[in-house]
């Protein structure tokens, strides 16, 4: 089953959902001896970027920066959809909220500063309702 590429459909049906918990971005040299399961792992030249729960990062002693809230956009978007994340990030930017987007096979996920997570969810609900 393929996802939608229709921008209006994606925005109208994105059903943003805020997940419980605090999440952090961190970098490690290797994941061979980790006793946690990352939400995301991406290999870069400088190291392996992980998104972990804050409690998992603390339990393995990995240093991290600020905490992030995780919002899933629960519409099945095609990986080749044009403009969806641009509209989402533009709405958040207008509200003064930074975001980090992750596209997975079925859905897109937005990480926002933890203290802004509820306001970010409201911004995305308004964006969806306006379509």
C-alpha cells in the first residue's frame, strides 16, 4: 500500500499525536554494546546519531542536549510527497517553534522542544483543521 502524495489530503488528515515522554538526540561511536533500543539510529561520518528516551540515555550514561517532544503525523504519506513537511515546519516556524523532522516508511514524525510540545500540537491541529 502506498501513501498519499496529495498535499491537501495529507494536511487535512495528518491527525498529529503527541507521545508521552522526553526524547533526546545524542551521538555515540558504536551501538555494539548498547543495552537500550533507540527510537532512531542514523550513521553519519562523525558518529551514530540516536534518538532515545531521556531515561534510556541517562541509564547508559550518554551525554545529550535538550529534551524533545515527539509528535507523529498519523497519515500515511508517500516518501515522495512534495511540500508536506515544508508546510508543517512553516507553521511551526511562524509560531517560533523549532522542529526536527523524521520521515519513516508510513508516517512523518516531528520533534519539538519539550517545553513547546503542547503548543506545537495545537499549531498542527489548527493547520490540519484549516484544510
